[in-house]
C-alpha cells in the first residue's frame, strides 16, 4: 500500500536514483513488491550502477569473454557473480551477490613461493578440483614462505576484506602441524600479524610437544605465548568447494591505492611436506548489516 501511494507516483528516473543507493538484493525484492515498477528495478540504468566502475576493463581481461552471454546489465551482473578467470587464467574474479563487492583469488602461479621452481621442493600439476589449470604441492622443505600481492584500487572501496590461503593436505603430509606459521597482512605501514597451523593439531599433541621440547625452540615459545595471551592460532577450515582455507588476516581497502602484502611464513626448520596450494582469496568480510541479508536468502531467479 505504501509502495503505491509514494514510490509509484515518482518518475522512473527518481525511482532508479533511489534504488541505486540500495543493494542489488533490495532491488530484486523491490521488483517483486512493486511489479508495476519492475521496469525500473530491472533497467540498464540501475544495474549499470551496481557494476564496478572498471567492469569493462575486468571483462577485457577474461580468458573467455564470450562465456559472458548477456543482453542486459542485470544479466551481466549475474554472470559476474560466478567465478571468471582473468589474466591468462592466473586469477579468478567474482562479484558478491548481495552488495556487488569484488573478490579475487590469486592462483598459486600468481604468488611468490620460495623455491617453487625447484622440482625437488615443489611439484606443479593439474588438480581436477582446482579452478585453475594447475596447483602446486610441497614435496619437502624446512622453511616455507608464501606471499601474495594486490592493490587496494583493485577491490571495492571502504570495505573490510579478509585474505585466505586456499589449500589441501595430501595423504603423505608430514610436519605441517609441528609449529604454527606466521601470517600477516600489510597495507602501507599497517601490519596485522597472527599465527596459524597448516595442518590440524589436537590439544593432546600440543601438550606433548611442550612437555618434550619445553622452551628449546623460539617457534614453540611464540606459539605458546600467543595461546596464553588468548590470541587465537588459526587452523584450516573446510570450504564448500572441497578445499580448506586459513584466514591470514584482514584489511580495510579505504579510498586510495596502496599495495596489500599477504604473507605466510614458517621458519622453524622442521621438515614438512604434503601441502597442496591453490592460491589466496581476497573477499569482503560480512558486516552485521550484510549478515542480516545474507546471500542464502538471495533468489537468483530474479536475475533472469
């Protein structure tokens, strides 16, 4: 009733302007609540505003741009909500459904991995479960350094992002749960640091290590200090796509253009192997506002 008495009396341009300050999710809901104004909620004028300002440049970097079959900006938005391989297949781009925020996955090939060209240390190979042409498996190393970079201008402005190492562990894995790795996200002079195990580690095994090793190694001292201070030490979590992920840290994108450095480093000099690395994902973190309107309630059929 309120819809008819107020919004329906406005010119179409005004309705589009109002909806452009809402979200894609709310625009889809509006088209259902007010069918007579569905043309506004589905218009190119509106959905072009929901697309990132550099969408043409992103589409031009697609490995297969012809896969983006669309006849409207709404259909293009929907298409970009599915992973799109860009930059010779070394990155994956996607828009978050509810709010249109950007996310990326940097493939293992896009990362700086210490000694990754040494076939005795790392093995590059195709893995069917990976969205990229290949992933890399750690054979044997006593120190590990993985680094990824992205610029804040590439992601959505004024948004809190999380960085996640996408990985799996082979049946032959060893040494990954011996000591926690140092993880960090650096933007300019701001550094967020933490610790994370690359393999699952139960509390019984942790206590046994403290009993036998005591304070004889700097790495074990650091791990214990983090836990005693109540700072969580991360562990891999299962993803819906069959992989696991470890949160490396988070950052605020802001308004400018700064380099974001994402790092995973373990130098405890304990031999380790069996880590399978797909890449690093940079995706927006849900806020209390977006959590109330999660993508689980987003009916993608409204895009059609």
